[in-house]
C-alpha cells in the first residue's frame, strides 16, 4: 500500500462511490494519514459513501489502523465486507449505515469496533476476527454464525440501548468468548456449542430468551436477567434440547416470564443464586416453533405427555438446589414435582398400589403441602379432632357427658374441654381408651392426631439437615 499525492475525485463534496472508497483504501492520500505518538493510521471523517452496491472485497488490504468517523454509508443493497483484509484495527465510530453491514468474509487481525453506530443489522459470518465490539442505536438484529473470533462484545461502549434480536450459533472450533452487557432485547437466540469459552450475559432485559440445541462445555453465566416489558405477551424463557452443564444464573427473574419452558434438557448441575421463581414451568414449545401459535389458539392446554416432562423439570431443579444446599427452594420444587407426579396417576382399583399412592399424595398435599406448611397440620389437628370428638359426644361415648343446647352447664363444658385435649394425645394409656364399638373411633382419633403431629414436626424441621 502506497500513498497517493492527491485526494480522490469528488473529495470537495465528501461524497465517494464504492469504487472510489476501495481505491482510497488501496492507496490512501496523505490527507487521510494521521500521525499520532509516532504511529500512523488512516482516518476518514465526515464522508458519505453512496452507491447501489457498497462492497469492500478481497482486492483491498489495509496495513494501518483504519477509522471511519461520522461517515454515512448509503446503498440500495447491503454494505458488504466480502474478502477485506485488515492487519490492524478497523473502527466505525458515530457512523450511519442506511441498511445493514454484512461481514461475509475477510480477515481482521486486530479489533473491529462498531461504536455509536446507526445500523439496522450487523451480520457476522465466515470471517476471522480477533476482537469484535458492537455498540449501536436501535439495532434490529445482530447475527453471529460460522465466524471465528477471539472475543465478541455487545454493549461495551453504550449502556442501555435496545437491540431487537441477538442470534448466536456457536461452534466449538470457531466461537470465542462472548460478553453481552446492559442491553435490552426483544429476543435472544443461543444455539450450538461452547467449548471452553466464557459466555457472559450481564444486566440483560429480554422478553424472549431461547437456549436451543446448545451444549455448554465452558462458562455460561447470566447476571441479572428479566423481561424488557412486563406487559408483553411474548415473555418466555426456554431451554430446549440443551445441556447447560455448570451454567450459572444470578438474579434471574424467572417469575416475571409467562413461562419457563424446559424440554429435554440437562440442568441439574446449574447454579441458581438470588433467582425469583413461580409455578410457571412448562414443557410446551414457545416462540420460534411452528406449533407455538397453534398452542396459543388452543389456550396452551396441558397434555398428559407434558405433565411428565414438567415433573422431570421440577425434579432437576430440585436436585440442583440440593447440590447447592438451597433447602428452601429444594423443598418448593419437591412439592411441585409431587403435584405433577400425582397428576400422572389414576385412581384405578383400591387393591393396586397406584390407588394408594394417589391417596397418600392427596392427603399430604391437602393437610401439609407435602411437609412445607406448619399452619395446615396445626389447624387440621384441632379441626379434625373436634369432628371426631363431636361424633363421640353425639353417640354418647362419654356418657353421661352429652351435648345440650337447651340446658348447657359450665361444669359440663369444663369436662368436655378437658376430655377434648386429653383424647387428642395419641400416647395416652390404653385403659383410657373408649370401650365397645367406640374403640374404632378411639383408634381413628389416635391415628389422626399422630398424623397431624408428624406433619407439624416435619414442617418445623424442613430447614434442618
């Protein structure tokens, strides 16, 4: 590359065609060479490049740092970078691109920086990069597929901007580290393989997050994830056909999404810290799948097949919480797992185990929330015993003590009060048992009190190892 003695045509108007741009980069005039701290670079400031096709192809090799500052790229088609070689950094700062910038092939040995740019789409494919940094205004889409890079940074220089969609197809022999921070998205789609790299998504607001057909063999971290718009109907967080291995979720507000979709995925080794949950786990395909719109029209009804998958999702979440000693959330997910296990059972015949499994689950949920509630068994201990005690009084099991609304006495109430609590004790002496046929009622009272006391003790010890 040599320096020409005069600027290209149309320089006075600062409007150049695609061919003039390629010529400028092949043979940069002196006025575009910037000397600073003993180093030379190419600075193109305030120019407009306008043509039907804007293409930087393999006929252009740039050996100096190249910076476009405040430039405008106008084209009826896309702005193609197709075969360009940059041996130093390439920067677009404060530039406006009429449509999209498409890196379809090329070699970039130093940083490629898109800083404060106005562009509809940024497409990275079939290129070799060192570092890529993208910070722009209201970008419709960032697409990354089939390109090799050491690191990709989105939002490095511009906080809180909106990108409609981020799509990343990761390949183990190409994709490097990815850092996305403090941006808002409508959709994020992550697929492929992370092989020993770091994928960080920090302080992200996104309505729909899809991790699909993804295998994590590196570091996958989410720090502060929540929907961009709580009124949006497309708030879905879905993990489908993926192995997240030891992915880490910090302050992920899953409860703010309409559904947390988990289908055929491995998540038991994931770490969840400070996350917010609700009973919104589903196993029905969400946005991006052809069946989604049909399921919306049908009301997203739960099918028997999905019930089994939801149960498995809660089981994995329970195991994850147990591995990291989060007993509170572990017990909650265990309750949800049992709820959906109960839904997989049918009543069947009384002499079959499944019938009694369903009875046990129904009783445990009703009277103790599977050991999670202290109030429920305490209430039912007194309420249930009152019912049995009243039946005993009505049947004259404590004769001459009986119920009389016409002639109640204080002494009779005192005796009844004493016997009510005395017979609540399942460990009272045998000789105090009711006699005759009432022995059966006495037996039921003992079992009832024992069962409720067990549930009270179980609930009080659920946080103790």
